[in-house]
């Protein structure tokens, strides 16, 4: 009985372990954010907001993100206009890790910054 359970459960643990994302390390962050201390989404968002707080012209926010290696697309949806900033696989800093930042703006002025991070599957 135990051998049957192990035969079923053990492969599931092995498969799940193969796809577990690698934790982000401080060295994975772009140069501007490397000294932020503990890495993570909240810290990245805080650092971006320090450089591009609400009220910042969107051109400045775009320059900050571009200077830090992010690829930027101007987009809009039902909630308004935003910069879609992506630092992802194949980039100088992340390998298979990916950062996504949305900088929402109204009339060319930053309203809000949203940050997400994850790992891309090979």
C-alpha cells in the first residue's frame, strides 16, 4: 500500500519541483534598483515611485524605465492610458525572470505604478 502511494505521490513532487520559480535575488535587479535592499515587488514599486511619483511627466517616467533596460510600449484599455514596461527573458539582468510595470497616466502625467514579477517557463 505504501509503495503504491509513493509511486503516485513521489512523481508529483518531482514534477512540481521542476517548475518552481527561482526566488529573485538582489543581483537580478537592474542597476538602478540593485541597492534597494530586500528584492521584491513592493521594493521595486517603491523605488520606481521614488523616481517617478504621481505628478511626474510621462516622458520622464518613460526615460527612467528605458534607461534601466525596460522595453516600453504605450497602451490603453478601458481604464485609460499606460506605459507597459517589460524587463524579461533574455535581458541582461534576468535570464528567465520577468518584471512587468504598468505606469498609468492621464494627460501625460503619472497617476499610478503597478509592478509584478514572475518566472517564465522555458
